[in-house]
């Protein structure tokens, strides 16, 4: 019964990990794409840095994902001036 209880120190380490990294499927959901797309981005080095592979699991560093998403933002003023508006 006590085998399923995680010691406090391990629990704290797990919390730090999950606060720092997100699973690949969460990253895909955040970007509204399939996991296969995130894997294609990684293979082509088009996605965010901070990708970590642990065994068969893939994680992305949350701050790297947010920085990458911010780099993809467009400036509406620039878009409208480019269109001649």
C-alpha cells in the first residue's frame, strides 16, 4: 500500500520538473497541431529549443515554448501597411 505513495522529496522534484517541462502532447495541443507535426518540426529544427527526450517520452521546456510562440507573433500594423491599407 505504501509503495504507491511518493516521498515528499521525490514529489517536490516531480513538481519542479512538471513546472519546467511540458509533455509533447501538451505542446501539440497548445499549438493546435498533431503530435506528428511537432515531431516533424523537431526533425527539421523548426520548433522550439529545449526539447528533451527521456526514454520514449519527449518534453519541451515551457519557457522555450513560450519564447518560440512569441517569435511567431505577427505585428498587425506591419501586416496592414504591407497590404497597402
